[in-house]
C-alpha cells in the first residue's frame, strides 16, 4: 500500500529557526518517503489555516488529507523523534 502521509512545513523568510530546520525536514521527508508542501506564513496564508499557527516553524503531518499530528520545533534533533512516532517509514530493514 502506498504511503499516504504528507508533511506541511509552515515557516517564514524572516524566521531564523525556520532556515536551520528546513534542511532537516527535507532530509527526514526523504527518509520516510513523504511529500512536503512548503508554505510561507505571509505569502501562502490562503492555503492553510494561518490563524491556527502559533509559532514557527510548524510541521503538520496529514494522512489521507487530514491533520493527524502537529509539531513546532526550533531544534533539528526533535524533528526525527516526532516523525518516528508519527509516520511509519516507507521501507524497513528487518533481520529474521
């Protein structure tokens, strides 16, 4: 069954933590084989519920088009932990 997860990344050009977290978001999305939509808080406010965004960067995991998890982080090390608890990897290496 294909992976039905999608990741929304909401940041802003003036947000320094957004600039440092974004490359890790891309790396982790490749690991989990999930697509990412990048949104700028001001420029793309009509494409998501901007009023619900309280801090930046905000990450939302969607499954079948519905938000199943939301996370705000300014630290790369927290991102992998969040995704590992929320998204099942596209491939798993299992030794039997």
